[in-house]
C-alpha cells in the first residue's frame, strides 16, 4: 500500500504575510475586474449578452442591429448587381466568340446527297 502525504494546509504565520509584489498583483487584478465590469455594464454589450443568454444552445444569437450603412439588404443588392453584370459580360463575350468562329469557318452547303 502506498501512502501519499499531503502538505499541511493550515495557515501559518509565514503564509499569511503578504509581500509588496502580492499586494500589487491583487490590486492589478481588482482593477482589471473593475474595468471588465464597466465594459459589461455598457448598454451595447448588455444587449448582446442578454441576447446570448436567451438563445438556445446551437443557435446563433440575434444581436440587435447596429446603425450601419452596410446591412443585409445592401449586400443583397450589391451581389445581385455584380452577378447581373457578370452574366451580361459573359453573354457578350461568348456571342462575339461565336460570331468570330462563324466568320473564320463559314458553313458550306453540302450538296452531296
């Protein structure tokens, strides 16, 4: 049988003393925590966190719309416009290629039959 010795966890006088470095680290952590609380208290982040909290797992949270020029409708319009331009340019290019091939190799009437 193996015995495992556990260190003594009682608070001794040397463990209870704080060094200046420990105090500075604790102060920095408290400042960081205070700053994070301020950030989370902002209304924008509060709305996002509320939306995330009310969303079932596996689904994307609905975040309130921000005032922006580029939204879903604008992006749809841009996509449709670019797609239409690409289709017309492709049609024009293939039409010119077709006519160039017909001009280079004219069709000859076959009268063998």
